[in-house]
């Protein structure tokens, strides 16, 4: 046997290994193959190949492992139990960039499933290695590392704190400034994942000067990047007034409103979320947004979009209106109420309806003027029907009732109050009658109208307990009219008349 | 003397008289004494009563004087207090008037200025209008831009199609496929074919250096000789054919990988680390690794081998008998060679292998 023959054996062996790994990696891309692969024991076969002498085999093995692990948490757990992670972490520091990318991919695939798996990744020292890979020259490696860090940090506060403690944040901020769009995107998303957990984490992100860079990128044409940037800004500003003010001070405001017209739905959603997070803190911040024309833009956005992406916009209107009557008036002036009424009517999901009802309640509860504006867009019957609907969830019922009550307590707009007289249950009727008892003594036209539309008759038919508040309101209404009229509309008056005929003796 | 005589003459009568008188006096003594006592007691009583009444009168005078004095004092105090209260009430009322005027003025002027608010709301409405208009314009603009790009792309697509189908152009002798003589006017494609420029052979775009494998295999791409002098059939775009022909060698990963790749990478890494090292404490990745951990058997193998402790003569002993009942290693996977070649090969007769 010549030397060539001997070498040929090795050659053959290496080629076959290569072929095996690549085929497995190829097969792992299709979900229907995963089950079979798992049953065939692919994990235990791939593990030794991770330590193969040939880098390409290692790389392909890592790729296959990553694909398998990203498929289900069972497989990810198998990766953790198979003690593969320490090898990966070790080689993450050692190998070439292709392998680093693949290793970071595996870590990401494992960490994405559950906090426990992410904790396992952290426990095997992956954070330090990933942070070091963030300093790599190759943008692909950085991207993979940032992505893995993001998946680790998104689970809970302590994992995010671990990522921060490993020193990832300054490097991520550096990564944002790279020219590569994908890298920017992933880093922004990672920053968002880190800052979403607690004010302290958000403060750490802010301390590295991330806001200025994020604010710069709000006007980029890349939609996916904008999604993540706005999400990060929103997550930062949601925690406290200071953070929100810092985001506002980056002077993003009139400019980003243009993004509410973006073709991408999630960009619009994230920007409205950002505005919601900012406005919810103080009246001053809300006023700032209102003055920039943000409310009008959000209302237009509500008109343009459908479904659950409307939710942050609706909530933003509610938050703005809740701060002060002036701001609520601003929402009304910006034609927010008809839009909210449309949302209330159009949306099918209960939580959306509840949000719209809540927002309307916040707008209407300030003064009679506000309540009038809300009542004129004909939402009171809708709110009542939501409250009475047996299909509605508890939360929706509670929100609809609260909104209805707070609007009714201020409402003096008689045409809107009248229909409620006939439909409302007693606990709502109380407020309606109370409003009538306040309005009628001072308004002769309303008194007349109240009789002609049959309101008085309806009021006489109500059975109130003597001495209750409802009875007092009814009495107050009755004193506005002459006694004959009240008697005329009382139930049983015709019988009384007939009785008088019977008793009458002609002279 | 006469008188004396006379006296003597009356002596008897005097004696008698004397006795009578004495007797009378004795008889009246008690009565008179009682009367005297009565008179005295009455007198003394009058006297004491007069004194007492005198005293009472005096006491009354003192009392009335004192009472008048203190009452006057009390009254003055009352008056003073009442006056003070009245004054204070008045002042308070006036202060309230002043304050309410001022507050009303202040609030109306600076806090809830109705006109200011109205103006603000009007300005806000105007601003909102403006924002809405601007956003609308922007959206319109963006939409147009997107449409324009889409249309351009479509146009480009059609143009390329026309370039590829240029041989279907009708000639003087024969109408082309798109120029049916049974139709009043030729198809749109026909017009396009007429205007289109003939496809020129272009060299394939150069591979960028970024997505190459690390080994130095792809250094020389020499220009290949043309298959024919002129392009023969319009079966594929010439550029595509050229690209196929000049496709850089894509060796299998095994061949592409240099034998010393690991060493090279390590060397590079070492160099890199040496260049960029700021701290001399090296990174220790195995902070949690357990050196004395038991060997865990692989999932799908039946090997009974355990890691033996150090200090023995050998690490592994050959036990043929043990291996006899063992199953053979399963070869579960077949290789898929077809996938590797898929869409890549192109023979010079133009057939896909």
C-alpha cells in the first residue's frame, strides 16, 4: 500500500463527515425533519463533530445544532444537557469569525426559549465571550453576538442585569454607530430588550449616550431599523419622567411624526407606543406632544390602521386627556372623539374596546363641555350596550361602566341623555335622572321637550325606594312641573279619572 | 318761823303722807321698773336698728358704687370686643372682596384666560390642520415614490423580457408571434421589441471580497475562450451564460479548507490578541467547568466505557468478549449528492445535467 492509499482513507473519512454535517444542517432547516433527526440521535452525533479538526466541519455542526435548538425548547434543553455549551463558549473565544458566528447562533437559539435556558447559557460563561465578540471587526460576528445577548436579556431583569454587568451596553452603543444596517437593527433591538425591565437598566443604557444615536436613526429609510429604534426609545422612556424627558430632549418630536405615515405597520405602532410612554408621565410632556401636533397625527393614524396596532394610539389619547381639562379639550379640538367612537364601534376584541371606552371616559370626565363633546358623537348608547352585553369581558364591563358614569356625571346635553332613560339599568339611570334634575329647573325649553318626548312619563314610571337618592332626583324633576301635568303622566291616571266619572252625581 | 310752826303743825300729815307715798312707791316699783325696761329696750332697739339700717345703707352705697364701676368696666370691655369683632368682620369682608377681585383678575388674566384658551385651541386646531396636511402630503409623496419605483422595476422587467425575446421580432417577410396578421394592430410586446436594444454580452460581475471563504483558492480566474464566435441560441441571457461560465471555482468545503487553517487562525488570533491586548489577565472561559466530572455516556451509543481514574497502567483495555453482543453503528443518513449539484452545472450543449 502506498502512502496515497493511506491518505485516501483519511480523505474519504473527512469528506464523509463533511457531507454528513452539511446534510444534517440542510435537513434541519425544515421543521418536518426535526422529529426524525431527533429520534435518530443527531445530538450525540453532532457533539463530537463540534470538536472536529476541520474548522468547516465544526462550523457546519454548530449551524446544524443551532437550527435544531431554535426549533423547540426540548432540543435546546438537549443541547444544554449534552454539555455542548462550554465547548461553544470556549471556541467562541478561539476560532475564526465563521465559527464565531455559528456558535453565537447556537447560543441564541438555546437562549431564546425560556429564562432557564438563557440562565444556563449565562452560567457557562457565554456572556463574557459574547461581549468580546462584540469587539470583533466583522459586522456579521457582532450582529450574531448582539442578537444572542438580546435573546438572553429579553427574558427577565436579572438576566438583563447580567448582560449589563458583562459590559455589553457601551459596545452595543458602538455597534449602533456601525454602517451596517442589520447590525444597527439588532443592536437597537438588544438595547430595547435590556432597557425594558427596570428604570435602573434603562438608566444604564441612557448613561452610555444611546439616546442621541437612537434619535439620529429615527429618520433612516430602513423600516425594520426604525421599528427597533422606536421600540428602544419607548422602552427607555416608559420607566420614569426623567428618562422620558431625556428622550424628548433629543428633539425627535415634530420630525418623527412623519413616521406615523410609514408604510410599515410596526413602525407606526412603535412610534405611537413611544408617544404613549412619553405622554403618560406628566401634563407638561403631554402638552409638548400636543403642541407639536402629535395628537392630530395619532388620530389620523387611528383612522389609517386596523386591529390591535391601534391600541397604543388609543391609550395615548386617554393618557393625554387624563392629565388636565385643557389637554382633554385639545384632544376634542383635534377631532379625537369621533375617531375613538369609530374605534369603539369597529374593533372586535374586548381589550381594544375597553381601551377606547377608558379613553372616552378620560376625555369626558372633566367638565360639562367635554361631556357634551363626547355625548354628541353618540358614544353613550354604545357604551351602555357594551356594559349590558353579556358577551363582554369583566374588564370591558367595568371600564364601560366607569366611563359611562364619569361622562354622565358631567353631561348636561339633554338629547344624548334621553335615550338612556329608556334603556339604562337602575344603577346608570340614577346618574341620568340626577343630570335631568340639575338641568330641568333652569331650562324651560328642555322642560317642554322633556314632556313632549315622553321623558316625564318614563320618570313617573320609575319605581324608586322612598328616601333614596333616586327618589329625591325624581321629586326634584316633579317640582319643575305643575301638579296636574305630573299627575297626568303618572301611571294609573286614566283609572283615577274613570273612577271620578263613576263617583260623579249629576245635579 | 311761822313757817316752821306751820310745818310742825302739819307734821302728822306729812308723816302720813310720807308713808302713803312710800307705800305707793313700793307698790308701783316693779311695774315702773318693767315699764322702764320696756321703754329702754324699745329705745335701744330703735337705736340699734337705726344703726344697722345706717350700716346697710352705707353697704348698699358701697356695693352699688362698686357694681356700677365694675359693670361699666365690663360693658366697656364688651363694647370694645364687639367693636373689634365688627371691625375685623368688616375688614375681612373687604379683604375677601379685594382678594376675590384680584384672584378673579389673576386667574382670568394668567391661568384660565378664556380668550387665551380660545386662541390656544384655535391655534392648536390650525396647527393640527397643518400637521395633517403635511403628513398627508408626505404620505402621498412616499406613495408616489414607491409606485414609481415599482413601475420602474416592472418596466425594467419587461424590457429585459423584450431583450430576451428579441428574436421574435417580425421581419419584412414574416410577421412575428406578437404581430398576428389577424389582429388590427400588433401586440404591445412587438412595439417593445422594436425599440429594445440588443443584448450585449457583459462580463459577469466581480465577486466581492467579503463573502469569500478564508482560504486562498480563488486567486486566478483566467478568461475562458468563447464557445462560439457569436451567441448561438437565445435560450438564456448572455450575461447569465457568461456568469455560468465564469463562475468562480466553488470547491467543496473540504478542499477549500486549508490543512493548516486551524493553526493559521490560532496564529492570527494570537497576533490579534498580542496587538490589541490592554490587560495581561487573559480571558478564562471555563469558570464553571468541572474538572472531575463523571463521563456521561452519549445518548445513542452502547459503549460501556467509563473514564478511568489516573494512575493506572492503561486507559482502556481491550475486551473482545464484551464487544461481541454489541450492535453495529447505525448509518441512518444517506447523502444527497444531487442537492450539491443542483442548478450549478452547465454543459456546453446547453443542457442542465
